[in-house]
C-alpha cells in the first residue's frame, strides 16, 4: 500500500492515496524524538480506512437517516450501514484518489465520481484534497465541485483521531450551542450548551462517554487540544464553512476525535425540512465549495 511521506522540522505525516486520501500518521517533534499526536495506523491496516489517523467525509458528513437523500423535490435511496441503517461518512473514504502532484512538504490529490460506476450519491461531482506542511502548521484543504446538470445539497469534513495517553488530554472547543442527538442523529435546531458539553475553556476528557456535535463557533477562535504528558498542544483553525465540531470520546478508548464538519449529523433532512443551522450547502452546476483546516503544534506549560 502506497504511503506518501511529508516532513519538515515540526511534522511528519503520511498520506494514503488508495485509502480515500486518508492520513496514516501525524507526528510532531519533541526534542530529538517524534511523537504521534494523531492516532497512528498500523502498516498492516493501511488499506482499512476505519483504522487510519484521519479520513475525509464527502459529499456529506456523518449520517443520513435511513439512507434517504431528499433533494430537488425527490427522494434518492443511498446504500446504508448494517449496524444502524444510515448512510455514513460520504462515499470517498474507501476509494482511491489520484495523486496530481507531490513534494517533500505537499501533496495534491483529485477524485471524480464519473470514474466510479457504483457511487453512493445520485449527482456527479469532483473533489480536490491537499495536505501541506507549512512551518508549524499541518494544513488540510478540500474542494468540492458540482459536475452535474442540476444543483445538489452537500457537505464535507474530516474525521481525525488523536491519541489519548495515560495523562488525560484537555480539549477546548469554542462553540456556544449544541445539537440534541437521538441515536446519533440531529432532530432539531441547535440549543444552548449544557454544562456537560461546555468546552469553551480547556477541560480534561473524563470517563464520561461523549459523541456530540457543537456549533455556533466563536468568531475565529481555534479548537485546542492539550497533551500535558508531552507539554504539547494542537491549535485547530478551520474556515467558517466548518460550522460544527463533533467531539467523540468513547469510554476507555486509546483515542478520541475532534471533527471539523460543514454539516451536522443528518443535516440533510434538517435542511430539507427548513430547520435552521444544519450547515448543509447547495452547489449549483459548475460551482465549487472549499474549506481549509490548519493544525498548529505549539509548546505548552506543564
């Protein structure tokens, strides 16, 4: 399985073109050592997207209830997952992307739905993914283009996993609202934060199970992940199109996720019903939507 290695003085990163343009690893320098802050993928699992450090969700994020996409006055059935009957995480993460250009600190990949006869999406689209190391920043860029003859609703995002060492990481997510989720699906417009999900100040991840979506971001404030074990932190800055952060911290697991997403779980059905705050956007034929995420490594106090 081909892995594209990127490196500068602050980061080492591996990209897997054949596995959805996913990230295999993201390491940062601490003195003379390299430390995995993104969950590293075992080499034997480079072809298993669920084991990667981060994967791309496109042309929708998270789940669509019952696999029914409502668009342009019609209902389109999508293939669903056996465990919960939803269409999950888009339809590019398990497919091969084309490497358009590569250098020591940058890789540019492309995807076109027309190259795949079994796409789980009724509209034609293309996409670009870029990964770049720019000083202390590990940069992720996505572009989605409508290659169809009619508009369609869409969304995209990233599903990065971070390591969870014995010394518990702290997380800050600058959002003022949350969604009520029922079986991991949003059922209404956002509501004010409850104390359980108020991460506007850094908080240690406890043994409480968290799988929730936060929204109403505070201006340009970044999310922050602090690793006290190594006196390191990651600042995650995302373009405004990423309206939501999903925090996934499963009980007693060795990793957790902070996911920048444009649309909330089942946002497509909220959008079709006229519910505010879904984050779903509509792309006209020939138009594009794009967004950038920057993950900056910083030194922290003990």
